[in-house]
C-alpha cells in the first residue's frame, strides 16, 4: 500500500534520479515492469521528469520487444532485476528500480520544477501490428487530461471511487485505469497477473 504522499515522494525521488540520467521533456523512457506499485511510481516519475513513458509488456514475444526498443529509441529503461535476462540488446541505460533504493533515498522528495507543455508527449503505446509491424502512437498530456475531464460529467468521479489496474500498461486502457484513480484522488487497486 502507498498513500498519495508516499507515492508522490517516491515518484519525486525517482524523477530526480532520471533527470540526473539526462531525462528531460520529450525523452523516451521505457517501462519493462509487471503491474505493481513500482509501475505506478515509475510512470509518475517519468512524467514529473518531463519524459515520455514507453511501456513494454514482459509477456510480448522477444522479436516484437526488440523491434519496439529499436523503434522507440528509449534513452532509459526502467525494469526489475527479474527481467534482466529477457531484455533484447539495446542502447538504453537500465535502471533496476528494485535494486537502487540507496540511490533513490539520496534524492529529494520535493517535486522537480520541470516545465512540460500540454502538447508534449506523455506516452507512446504500440499498436497490435495488424499491418505487419507495430506502430508507436504518441499521446500528449492534453489528450490524457481531456479524456478524464470529458468523462467526469458522465460518471461523477470522486475520491471515494476504487479503480482497478487490470490491463497491461502496454495497452491503452491502462491509462484510463491509472489516471482515473490518480486524477480524482481515488484508490487504485493493482490486480496481479
């Protein structure tokens, strides 16, 4: 369990760590994580650093992941040590989020002051590849906010809502699941595989 305060502090610390690695607005940061608290912390940290998160599903075939790694040109890849032998060759700096607690603890818990424009990319999710090769679809911050604000009127979201993160973070419905909770102060329940 994490409170919003704990989530914010952890995300800020990881954001500073990423900034020190060179992440800035529009930098692409890969996520090779299963559904977990670390996944939510990492997504928030990437956005706080100004970066663009690019999710990889650990269950995807290795040739698809290799193509996505090359095509997306992620500068940093955040993962768990359990996945290190599955990752195809790449040029990214790897951050093992489950193995850098000491370095993260040295970072400040205050929010970084990174300016991000609403038209900056927030994430890139790859299509199913029905035409042959998967294609990265870039979604901006403006579009994520619009999704939540446009649907709020219908559903009357609030802090009492409980949302489940049930889908892979590499599937766009996960955006609805994660940000539906975080945007309105609700509870996010992460459903394990």
